[in-house]
């Protein structure tokens, strides 16, 4: 089966998405997600200029060979742009192979290891009553695990809080990247954050009891000793995980955090390859791998990372914000259903416009996601609907400390 056609489709229903669409000589269509939030067009150019010309005429069944060819023949390896582009090709080829086999993709990956994927949703609030309402709302939607993010007294706008007034005047609900010519500036004060967050988790535990799994995202803003302090302070509230406690590229930083706290650690949404995880998995410095299929070279490479992680009892916790397109989410669900060391799946839910562009077969029932049983990954891209939403410039915000220093956002 030969790849005859390869198109890169950019659409912006609720936010920008980049999708690779492959068509074989047998007329089978495969989709891959190449969305890199805030840097979308760099992957479009990488695919259109340097990858699409290499795909035409290739055997669509040779997934591993195509992966190795794209990775090694470029010479310049790794990085989010390269790995998102390779991921899109990889997922599109798995979609094609599963359609050709007449099976949902998870069957080709070994079949289902569970009935569904435990998913966590994003609750947030500017104050405790608003946060409690948000948690209850997510429980009413079926979520059995909840991420808790909170505004910080004295700060204007903080990552992950949906209802707070943004500098742009818009809400965060579906997407923190804001459609504007320049990125929005937010403010940050780590000491104020470290004082406030434990009081919020204490209040949430008092209100919702000991059983509800709670998660929290530090979003790379702490030093190792600050992260250690927060992990220790949160121990009484029994978190499912503390995510991105430190900037993830310094793998050694996790040693210090680990020495001080038993709060489980999750990291890696900005990682691209198994080599970014080598030390922290081998030294058992983390508990969950946060990589998405979309940003880690696709199913082929993320499965290798998760198989490596399984040797150390480290589980999956795949990234699932709205900038992972329905195509990327579907790929994650098939992989998560098949592997043994699945942990939890982030599920932020896409907006209505996105769901009209991408027709999806997945279900979310009783807190569990399932990719469905259509052949392939179970997503169809409506080209006409996609064309109605052209690309719009949008950037993620960035942080400055109170003295004006740029800080991790
Ligand atoms: Mg995160």
C-alpha cells in the first residue's frame, strides 16, 4: 500500500490545530496531529517543506522504518518541532494500518488491558467557593479525578484558573493561548504561591473528603528546594500527583525533590524523546510520564518510553489539554487502553466548534474514556468545516516576577 497524497491542514475552530492527512493508493485516509501550541506554523513548514516530499510513494505499512528514516535522515534530531512532525506521520500510518486491518488501533497494540481510561478534569477558582463549584461541576460531568488550580492572592492572573479575568479580558476555559499579535504578560510570586496552595488543598479535603483523587500542576515555576517544600506541605492531603514541580529539562533537580517528599511526581509534557527520561526513570525520580503522543514522536516512540517506564513501575499520565487535537487524544486513548502501565489520562474537553471539525468515536462514561471500536483511531476530519476556520495568531502567556524578571509560565 503506497502513500499517494499528503496534506497539512491548519484549522482554528476554538484554537489552532495542525493535522497531517495521508491518503493511500487504496483510498485509505490516515490522520496525525502535529499541533505545537503557539508555534504551530513551524511544524507546518517542517512537514510541508521537508517531510511531505519524502512520504509520497513510500510503503504505508512500514511504520517503524518510516519513523527511523525521518528521525535519522534529518541528522538534526529531537526537539518539539521535529518530534511533532514525526508524530503526525506515525499516527497517520497507524490509523491507516488499523483501517486496513479493519480493527480499532488498540487491537493492533495488543488489545485492551482495561475497560476504560481513568480521566482527570481541570477544576479551578479565584476563591474557595468558586473552586468548590468547579469541582462539583466536574464531578457532575462524571470525572472521578480532579486537577485543582487556584488564583493566588495579590497576583492578577495565574496559569490554569478558568474564571479569572485575563489581561486580554477573555476566559481561560478552552485555551490559555490567546488570539493576539503578542503574548499576554502575567505576574508571579513563588513565595505567595507556596504559602497559599496548601491552605487550598486543606480546604478541598475538608469539603470533599479523603477519597477523591486530587492533582496539581506547578507548571515548572519552582526551584528544586521550593518544589521539595511544596511536596512536603501537600503530603497530608494525599495528592495523586504534583506535576512539573521544577523546569523539566534539569533531570537531576528531581533527586532533591524526591529526597524530601513522598508526594508522587509527574513530569514530561515538554519532553520529546526517551532520552529526556533516561535518568529520571532509571533513578525512579518520577511516578508518571506526562508525554503526549503528539509531542513525542507518535505511538511508536511513546510506547517505547512507556515500556521502559514499566520496568520501574512508572505509569502513564499523558498530556491532554485542548491543544492536543481530537486526533492526538484518540491516539493517546488507543495507546492507554493497550499498555499495562496506564496511570491516568488528562481530559480537558474540546469546544463545540472543534467537535464539528473533528468527528470522533470516543466515549466518556462514568469517569472513563474509551476510544471506540471504529477501524483506525476513530476520528474523521471534515475538510469543509476545517476550511471555515483559518489560522489565527495566538500565543501562550508568559510570566514576570514582581520586579520585572521574566519567569517560567
Ligand atoms: Mg501541565
